[in-house]
C-alpha cells in the first residue's frame, strides 16, 4: 500500500496540502490511500509504519512561483519556511525524527507546493504538474 499524505490547516496557503489531496481524489491512483492531516506533529510517524511508499505533500515558501510543485530533499528541510510548526514540532522535525529512528518507509518523497510571499492567500495549485509528479514517483 502507498500513502499520500496532505499536510495542512484551515489557514491561508497552509491549505495547499489538503487542496492537493482533494485534487488527487479525482485521479485514478490504484493502490494509494489519500489522507489529509491537520498539523500532525510527531503523530506523523504513525502514518509511516507498514507502508511501502509515502508521498508527503506540504506548503513551502521559497522564491519561486506560487502554486508550483517540486520534490524537496530531506537535507533541505531545515531551510524551508512553512514545514516547521509555530508550536515547535512540525513536518521537518517529524521527518528528521523518523529518519534518526530508522522509521522512514523504504520509499519516501516530500513534495512542496510553493506558497508565494503572502501566505495568507491560497495560490492556484499547478494540478497537472502535481499529478504528473505523483505518477512518476509511484
């Protein structure tokens, strides 16, 4: 089984992970479970257990076009805005912990969706690029 996890919250551009899951539900992705998570913190590790492949989708802030999608390397997590929680334990910390504990699934991918400078606004998602990237990874 493969899991595609959309990380988000109901606030501004942080909804992008959820929007991605809603869009992917309209695609035919056999053998994939699509799940929306609301700022899961360390409980994110529970979703890594017992699956062959995890694709994690979250909003990221960089200097590229809002709504663009791309792979994020684990080594880049510390430098990325929006992957860390204001509560101190966000996606970056959960992935780092899972890596240290040897609990990342055999195939683990992180897709970042660019927020743009104004994170209070939800940019239009580049849905074709996201679907293409997901199909390529799986």
